[in-house]
């Protein structure tokens, strides 16, 4: 599978069970290591935006007064998430919050492989001082212009993912084989990507051997 949908949510808090809601969603679609599509929407919650969330995101009740409700954006959001990896920086939060919100509105939860760019960054760039999104992107010279806004966070996470996948694809077999057992302790499904990379490398090597044999004859 070569489709990744990077998701970032801005919310009124951390728990759907306690009444917290999504106030902004950003999606970035990556195929063949390129960003090919994006989607973003402010979302009108059923409650006022808490002051600390306004301080963090800059979003006010007035900003979302004319925005669609979460129920209205669900069908479009789900179309982006078909046949893809669900990617986020600290993916457990976004994946679980989105699933809890979907179930609250009568939808089935998502069942798709997930990738956490925090986990990948720790493995592939272990010398970074911090793995917070603003820190790891700064470490890799990725510009982040609007932190804590959904599409901006999703976009820079997408650029981070491209760098991570590129580094992973260029690792030798020996290193990939060393990383693979570690992924069993991860929340995300990185092992599945490593298996795909090794498989593709084997195919390329096999083709190269055949070409060399043909040339030598």
C-alpha cells in the first residue's frame, strides 16, 4: 500500500467521553512520496471553545460560528481515508479521538493501519534533541508557519513522513533487519512498511541480476 493520509485534529480537550469535540481537521494525502491532495475544515462544536484552546490555536467561537458540524464533514473525511495508512504525530491521540467522535455520531470506527511519525523519528533520527513536532521538523529544516492549526500541522507532518520514508527506503538490508524486531513494541504498523520495502528491494535486486546475466552473455 502506497497511500498515506496524514491527519491532525484541533479539539476542545482530550476526551470525547467528557464532551470534548473536534474544532478543526486537516488531512494531507501522500502517494509515491509526494503530497497529492489536502483537505481542511473548521468544525462548529456544540460548546464554546475553552480559553486555553483559543490561546493555543488562536481559534475563537466566532471563527467556527459558520463552520459545518462534524456530522456534515464526516462523509468527505471518510472518502480520504480509504485504502491508506492513517498517519499522525503521536497517532494514538488523533486516531482514537477521531474514532470516538465517529462512534458518537453513529459511525463505525476506522480499522486501518496506523503510522506514528514520533516512533519513526526516534528510530531514524535518534540524535535529535526532542521529538515534538516543532522540534523534530526544525531539526530537519522543515519550515512550520502555523503551529497548532490542523492543516499546517498535517502538512509539516507529511513533509516529515516523506523524509522518514526516504531514509527508510535507503537503509541497507542489515539495518532494516535490525529495526524490524523493534517495531513489535510500537503502537504503529511500521513493520508492515519495512516488509514492503524489503520485498521491493528483493524484486529490484532480482531484476538487476537478470539484467547483468543478459549483458554478460
